C-alpha cells in the first residue's frame, strides 16, 4: 500500500496587516521530501503518524512530500500559495499510483484570489488521484469547513482540544481510518451541521470540557468513526466562516446527519457561555496584586497565534506605571530591538525602544535604559510533541521587569519559553504571556492564579463590529436568532 503525505498550512487573519509570503513559511517551518525531523509540527503530524504506521507494517510504503507552515498572519501572497501548492501537487503526480493521500492542513488559509485554499488544494489532489483513492486531512478546529473540502475528501479530522495538545492523536486517528478505508473495512461518509454561530470555545473550561468528553464517549460507543467540532476562525472574512459539527460514520449518512444536528444544536446552546472571565487591564492587575504566588496574565487578543503582531505594550505600560517588580514578559516581537541587543552584547546597558511598532492599536513603543541579560540564537519553546521556533531572542531587564524580545512571531505556548532565556518562571511574581488559551496547559500547573486580560487590541475579537464583506448567512452574535 502506497500513501502520499505532505503538509501546507497557515492561519489567515484577513484583517491583519502582517502579510504572509513564501519566506514566512521558510522562516517558520519548511521541510522538503525526506527532510522532515523526527518531531512533528502542529500541522505536519500526519507525516509522523504515517512513519509510525509504516514502521509497524512492512507492506506500507510512505511517500513524503514537502511540509510547510507559516506563523499565522495576514493575507497570503497568491504567487507564494501557488508555488507551495504546485510543489506538493507535482510530488503527488510523480508518486502515483497511490492508495491514499493524507495531508496536514490548517483550514483557515486565505490567499489573494483564493478564499478556500484548502478546498482548492484538495480538489486538485482529487483531480490527480481519481475517485477511488482515499483522501484525508487533519484540520485545526479554528478553520472554515467548506462544501468544496467535503466534496473532495473522504476523511477530515479536527483537533478536539483547545489548546491543541491532541494533534498527534488526531493524526494517528486519520491514518488508522484511512488504512481501514483503503482495505475496504469501512466506508467513511462525512456529515456536517452548520451551528450558525461564531464564538471562542476553550476546551480546558466548562461547558466545552464536558462536551468534548461526551464526543469521545460517543466515538468509543460506536456512534461514529470520528466527531469533530469546527470552532471557526472569526478573523477570517470568508463566506463559510463559523462553527460547524462534523461527523464521520461507516456508511450511515442518515445517522451521521442526525447526530451532527443534535450535537450542533447542543453546541449552539452554549453560545456566549464558553469563555472564562476576561478582565480589563486595571481589574486584572488589581486581582494579580492580591494573590500570593505566581500569577499568569494572558494577553488574549495580542496573540500571534491569531495572526497579529504580538508586539502590544498596553498591559506592560500599566505594569510600569504601577511600578510592579518580579515581572517576566514572554514575549514581545521586535526583530530590530533584538538586533540591537545582539550588537550590544550580553551585559550591555543600552537605551532601547521596543514594542508597539506594528500599528496604532498595539500601544506606544516603550523607551527604557535596559540591561541585556541573555542572548539566545535560534531559541525554541515546546508545545506538546513539537518544538516552536522563537528565532533569535534577547532578554532585557529594567526596573525589576524582564522582557523577552523575539525575532520570530509566535504565541506563548509553554514555560520553556522563559527557561530558554534563563528565567525560572515559578520564581517570578507575574508572568505576562500572549495567547488566548494555548498557554493554559503548560502554565496552569505553576500558577497560583491564571488571569485572562482583554486589553482591547488588536485582534478582531467582536464579530458584531468586524466588517465582514463575504459572510452570506446569519450567524450569532451578528444575528441574534440565526435559525429563524
């Protein structure tokens, strides 16, 4: 049995000024055929899963294509998308005949002239393989489930958890079901239901925590081969943006449609009830000062994982104004400031302007005389089974505050980002991170309290105020009663 596997993924915030091109992929992650490392990335996990299955089954031959991932950002350059897409399609053409094509996708990629990049890619794959080949992909739940993708593929499986710690489990699930389908032991049929809503659905908190447990139980009981919650990505101005339920059955479309609708309506009943408490800056800092032990402040909307810059200074300005100490910030994206620190060297005391450079909503730049405490070339942090590049990083210190400046945009996943620059995070009073919820699993165990902060910028976090131009159906909360 021959399986072709590759990956092409990024998450596109169509409102973001951080435009994406082919160099964004090369900087974040790019592995040509046969050169993927042993550890997976979030969206290339199917390749690693294929390797695992091939190691256990000598009759399974895996043909590896290219894998590319770019940090979430703004609209993808058309030429760059077509270049990377056609590279994979050419590799597939050369690999034919194959019995399955398994891809690592994100699901929220938008390029100039392509509102549905994944649908376009899957359709072109189907045109090459013909109707008999099993085509499947993993998806990030913050994606757009489109008719074109459903028509072109047999298996689409989204990560269940937010934070997405289960990406390797879902990749193994994809490979396992694909092998069963190729052997004729199952006939996967996908059924979807449009929940007519868009919300933030962290599974580390109720009610989503119990909802995901219910879905797992249904799978174990045989109600479906796979069940996925497509949360949707509210920063993508495309027609299919929104939350959907996806059920895969073994040739039971009626049962799949009924289950998708039942679960989808249950999910709809959670609208507006899924978020933990988000606090404004002053309230968050007031709460933090009342806690003994390490407090984690999450700057939820200046999150590079949502396609924005991650150089916001609004919360840090307030920390400085309050003269708080024992504070560590991880991270602020500022490649120029990092270069200046590297030029000055460790131990240097320099006048430095950093942060607040990407746009008017990020907050003003900070000017400080700071000590360069640590420099790390090619620093990384961990996220589950993957290593996330932070680029060259500089740790600066001033007024009892430590700030990690990074050159490669990435959100805060794990305490290892602080340890990479010599900081013991549990020894600080206050840790300021930039993430909506991916940070939670790593930081919650060391925190006396986790506080979510809505600083009011710069991610388009309010669907009722986002200026969507391509949305063609009613969604809550834009439309209060979308099913009427």
